[in-house]
């Protein structure tokens, strides 16, 4: 019942109030809001884009959040670019969310509202996505997710703790929203509004002449309404479809062809070397060397990185070329020169300073012609069949150009020609609700642009796999139907037109009488046409809403009228007229105990609470202090969008 208002009440400001910790954890692992501390390589204007109280939003944190924001936007619009994302306000939204998150956390610390590690751990353990087959928290699953998202345990804890503090501060504010009873009663009364009225129906058929039209009258009516009796263009289509099964025997690949194919693709069959690599990117050379020193003294790369708030990520099995494309030539050269088990680096790239651990060598020996003969043969057979099919279709088109008929080609291919019933341009069979076979969808438009019958063409249905040959069997041009074929339709149309004119005049007369105080039913009776009394209508706005577009036009009109007025409404297709009188509008106040009032009060209270929460966020920003570094913000925007 409240759907009309719910669409209005929904607010981004208040979404946080309905999020549980599990949702926050899910968001964290989706990478929507958690910001890492990975280096962005430095930007103009300093290493921070904003100071929020005693906290800062670093350039790297902001750039990482921007990239995640773009990834989220691509799920809705795959072709969106970073420049378009920024132009559409995405950068401002990302930065505002970061500022709000930091501000609330700072505010909580300032006034003793905290979320300890033990509390965060207990809630983290409840996340369904982190539970193993036994239903308990799985450390392995957790570590796997951290690696996938290139996050550290410390980062996740920090973000979840911030979310818990935010809930402690803002949920009480939002849940405190309420509205006065009178306001709720006003909205409830409007939703439950009832209207009472009368609708008189004046069918054109009742006002139609008693005598049929003369030949001259019918001819004049036909001439005036010729367009209403015009038949659309109709065409029959003859067609037959085929696939590569229509091919004659295709020669098998020769030894020479197989050998030539092997030689052409020799790089694919040559020996190759991939390496399984774990990579860490540090923001500075000093940080990288410090981690390398700890690794040299016995620490693992992962633990040494974690202690610095960084994370090592597995690159899996990767080729030298792929690694070069991801980072730099220097990084790839160093990684593929290092020995298994060694940590190489630090090596500099635009991303930062790389440390690379060579976990395994993933090499493949060269494959000989004899080893690959079977695979190459299958590949060549497919190529030959496709080439033969292309040659065959080209020959069919040449034959059509030289005057061959559809029947000739169908016979040669061994396929059967089919013919449709007369079709109109939208694919329907003329005069029915049936449609043409689906395989004709791609050729229907072409068939309706062909100038003559019996001019066969070939079309591709599925690229490289299936084709169709077709022509137009019969074209019936669009034209008014001959009078001799539609005499009865013309007579009925003439009578209804005259009846509609008379019905309108009667409706206007009735409306004028009712406006002067005459009873509507008395006005109907005064016409002396034997019409039915007016139909009483009692309906609420909610009932009208459920009918939507299916509500009859006179009822829709009744809900647009003022109380005590009378208006006219034409019936569709000259079928007559309606006289609509709105007698009463009832919008009685809803009593305090009515469930509807409670529901509306909750909805209005939620909206009010959301606004309170937004005001609280604004106040928190002022309390902790926020200072933006516009130079750094602009520099990050330029860098992530590929500018100079």
C-alpha cells in the first residue's frame, strides 16, 4: 500500500543503518571501501589528499579506492573509463566516503567510542563466507581472500573496527527519527482517499441512424476514411536453410599442409619457461631493503611484509613477457635471471620497489611434429571445411547473380524449400497473432526491401555455421481494400461515426444540465434513448494504483477532477462518450491504532532518521576538522586517468 511513498523514502544516507557486521565484512572483501596502503608512486602536492582530525587519507589510499570505484562502475557499464567516472562525480563520492569513514572513527576515539580487536575478531569469525565445511571460521579461507584482494589482516581489522564505531554512533541517531502523529495521519488519509461518483455511458451504437447509408453516402465515407481501411503490404517468403552438412567430400589435410602449419606455428610448440612468483611492492627503496634484510635473516616474505602493513601477492605461473607487461623490463629480467627459492630485488618500476620470490620453475619442453600431428590435423580439417563452406556460399551467390532460381540451388544442395503465409513487415502473419519462424528474423527486413519477386539471395544465420537462401514469392502492395470486399465494415463504420457525433452532442447537453443542478440519471432519462442509468463508482487511490494503466479512462479522469464537477471523456475508437460526475471525496483521518498509520509513521521516521544521520556526519566533520589538499586530489585524478 505504501509503495508510492517507499520509492521516495529510500535514501543512501540511511543505508548504513540497515547494515549488519556480516554485510560490512562482505563489503570489505568485495573491495568496495577498504583502502590499502600500497604505494601509488607519489603525487604532486604531498603524500596525502586530506587530513581528518589526526588521521590522514594518503594519495595511495585514495587512488586504490578510486580504482575499486571504477571496477564497481564497470559492472554496471563495462565501457566506462576513469575519466568518465571522475566526470560523473565518482571521484567526489569516493573521497567523501573516505572522509566520512575517517571522521567517524576519529570522533569515536575522541569521545571513547571504540571497537577492540577481540570484538572485531569475534564478529569476523561469524562471517558466512569465512566458514569452512565444519561451519567454523577457516583461517585458510580468510588468508586466501586476503591474498585475492591484496589486503592485510591489519587493514581488514581497521576497516571493520571503523564500521562498528560508525554503527555505534550513527544508528542511535537514525533510529531516533520520528514525525508528529498529525503528519502521519495526513499522509495516511491521502493514501486511503476514497472517491464516489457516477459514470454515464453513451454508446455510439445507440445514437446511430436507423436507416443504412445510401451508396453515395457510403462512397463519401469511404473516400474520407480510406486510410482507416488500408491494408499493409504483405509478402510471402520462400526459403531453405543449410549447414556444412551440405558440403560434398572435403579433402583431408596432406602431410605437406600439416608440416607447413607446424612450421608456421613453431613458436607455439617451442620450449617455454614460466615461473611461479610471489611479489611484494614497497613504497620506497629503503622499505624494500628493510624487508629484504629480514627475509635474509630467516623471516618469510609474507610475515616481513605484514609487519610493515604490506602484503605479498602470488602472481601464479607467469611468462617473462606477461610480467614485463605488468611491471617493467627490469623486473622481468631480474625475475627470470634469479634462482628458484631466492628473493630478488629490490627492482624499481612505476609501481614502486619490487621484491620477487621465485617459488617454482614451470617449464615446457618443445613438442615435435609427430607429437602435434593429431591436433594440427583436426585444426586443418576445421579450416578446410570452413573454407569449403565459404567457397560454396560464394558460388551460390554467383549463381543467383547469373539468374539461377531458388529451386535450382535448393535441389543442388539437397534441401527443401518452404513458404510462409502472407507476412507483414513486423513478422506477423497477416490478420493473425501468429509470427514467422524465428530463423527468418535476420532476413525479414531484407525481404521487405526487395523490389521484385523471385530474386533469390543468400544470408548467414550463424557466422560460419548456418545459412539460408530465400526469395519473395508474392508481394501484395499496401492499398485501401476495395469497397466491394469491405461493404459491411464500411456500413458499420459509417453508422458508428454518425452515432459518435450524436452521442457527443447528447453528452454535452447532459453535462450542461448537470452543472445547472439536474440529477445525472434524470438527464439520461431526459434523452429518451433508453440508456442505462449511470454507473456508481466508489474507489480508493490504492485501488486505482493497483489497476495502473488498466484503469478505464473515465475512472482515471474521476481521480483528476475536483469535487462536485462533471466532465466528458471520449470512448476509444469512436465507440461513444462518457459523462463523469465526481460527487464526493473522502479523506478521513486515520485513527491512532490503525496499522496503516504505524507503517507510515515508521517510513516517515526512517526518512527523518536518515536526515538526522546526515546532519550528524556533517557535525562530526566540523568537530574533528577536515582539510582537503586540492593539489594532491587533482594530481591523483590526473594519474589514475592516465594524464600527465
